[in-house]
C-alpha cells in the first residue's frame, strides 16, 4: 500500500518525484481554456501566472481523467508537475465534490507508478476533502501482481512498475484531529477494499471455499472479530440445502462463514450477506464459451461483506455487524445438482432448480435465513447475481432492491455519499407468479424479462418476517474487463465495500432510513 502523510510544506522546496495539481474545465460561455485549481498557486506563480496557457498548449482541457505532464519550474526540488483533470468547475462559493477529488487522485496515483514519492497539491477545503484524496490515491495506486515473476516490483523489467510508494497530501493539517481521522478512515477502508480486490483477482485454483474461509479466519483473529465456519458436515447437519446443492458438483466443499463484530456501545445490529461462488461454471447448465473466463469474480459479494466487516472493526464503529459469507464452487460432475432437482433449504422451503446457473440465489437464500434468525435491525445482501441487471444498468452501476422504500433510499444515499453509482429498482409483485412450481414451494427461475427483479423477489422469500432487507446486485461494476478509469483498476473493483461501510456508519448514528 502507498504510504500517506499530511504536509504543510511549501511546494517549491518539497523533495519528491512529482507535484500533482488539479486542472478544471473553463467556462464554455467565455471560450476559456483550462483553469488551474486551488492548491497549485505556487506552481502557477513560478510560471508567472501562465500555467493555464502552458497546459492548454500541451493539449490539456481539464476534462475528468486527463493527465498532462510537464517539467517543473526552475527552483523546484521536484522535477515533474502532473496536472490531472477535475472536470467542471464547482459553482461559485463551493468546493470540488469528493468524487471529483477521489477520481483525480486515483488517476494521478496510477500515472505515477514507479515513483517513490509524489506531493498532491489538489484543492483541499476541509478534512473531508483530505479523506477523499487519500482514498483516491490508495485505490488508484492498487495493482495485483502476486502472480507476476517479479511481484510487480519492476526490478527485472518484465512486468511494469511498482505502485507509487509514498504520497504527501499538501494543504493537510497533520496535527488537526479531523484531518488525521479522515485519513485514518480512508486508509482502513481502502486497505480492506484492496484486500477484497486481491481476493476477487485470485485465480480459482488458489481460492476455493476452504481457502477463502481461512483468509476470513486469519483476518478475524487479527482484528478481534468472532468467526464461525460451517463445513460440509455442519452444513449437512444444519440442513443448508441451498449451499450444499450448489457445491455438490465440486471437489472443493462449500462453507458458510459467520463473522461477528460487536461494540459495547452499539444500539443497532446490521447483518450483511455475501454471495461467494469462488468459481461459476454454470454447473450442469454450463455457461457458453466466452462466459467462463472471468467467473472467479462471482465471489465479489462475499469479498465486499468480508472487507466491510473488517473495516468496521478497524474503525471501531458503534454498531454490531454480522457478516455471512456463503461460499461454494459451482461445477458440473456426476454428483452435481441437475435441472429438475428439488432442494430443501435451511428455511424448510423447497426449491425446484430449473437452471443450475441461477445458483447465487440458492446460497444466498440459506444465508439470508440464517441471518434472519438473529433478528437484526436490517439485512443487506450483496451479489454478482444477474446478467439482466447489467443489461438494465450497464457495467458501472449496481441495482438496489428492498422490502422497505425508506431503507432502499438510505442504502442509495449511502452509495451516493461513498461515490458508488447505484440505482433503486422495484420488486414488481406480478413477477412472483413466474416462479410458481408444480413440484416445490418455489422455482429458482421465473420470467426472462426483468430477470434481475425476479432474482430479488426470490431472495425476499427467505428473509424473516418483519425484517428490513435490501439486495445489491453488483453484477455490472464488480469486475472491470476494460481499461482502468478514475481510481478503478482493471479486474476486481471492490464494488459495494464503501457503501456497506457508510451504511454501517449511518447505523451507528441510528439512521437506517
């Protein structure tokens, strides 16, 4: 991880590999070029107030994600200035929003891979801005190099450059409690989110359910979290037919991991449930060619829940949080569940399996019922659940469904506050009839149109009566198959971690909608 420091040092005398400044888009009405953002005054003065003109000559416009490099002015200890686009200027009297700062810091951190130290002179008006920049730096500098010959160090020249080693946040106040707290929060959340990314990116031959459970056990021990792991024997004894049914075709047995973080000052109990399919072949309903290659990411929901619980423990949030990781590998074999089989779930309900590639809802159903037995104030499940949600919302936005409108709004607000694109989705009652089964209590498939909503309706059947619940379908943003953008890398993204942490903070404050 990149080391972070708060600094009040003067820019010209600061020893670093680069100085990062912000540039915004000028007003189109005035036909203006790029505008140098606050924080870069010393650099602009060294250019005799002409820095914006120099940047425009180099092709800079201030657009979001844009990076322009130029030699530092004479007399500066740092040899390089990196101007990063912030997008549109804020309205007069207000500062740049947190997400703009987060994205700019992330882009710059990635552009400075291989550097030992960079000074970030982005516009900071308060501690929240410092936290946003810190988070952006830590998330943008991320790289997954565990399987490269040189571990990503770049020492042998084969695999690129090591991540930025150190970032100094200029304008931060190192002795100010609010600034220190903001950076400490950003560090805890980003480190756990990056741990989730590592898990998502780990090849499935090295991360089966047992291995994932072991990672959770080690982290729980380190951070004072109580952990319980149910193996095949315990799952069979408990009657967890959904998890067992999905894992039946794999040589790697399923697991249900329970992580319990408690606070003596807690007034609310939040349960988080994550889908943890460590590899999804589709089972007997085998996925077609071209759809299997990234299915190591089908445990992204469990990774998000795991990361959020650990982050909450590190932050000492005054809320009780129980995380449930429903872990299984969905494989085809002679012992695999077949289309047409009927599973008896942990709740006692029976499910006719019409498609073994609709397996995520089966493991979640058991975990949701288990979570319900503790009567939490609210349950949130997170899952890469349906391709239908990707068709509806694209690759960067997750859907939110709930059995309570106010809670759905609260989750949406938490996501917006965290900078995670999301959208409230309905649970139309007329779609429930499509899952009626002549053989069992319910089928695991319904109407094709609105398939993401059908999945949500299925999960609702396994939430205890009277318990507030929300479902996050992160199928789109969980794994980025394209190029990196903002602070988002290629591969596992850690989607929903920040939303869950923010929701836990709101719960600690007594606000769950």
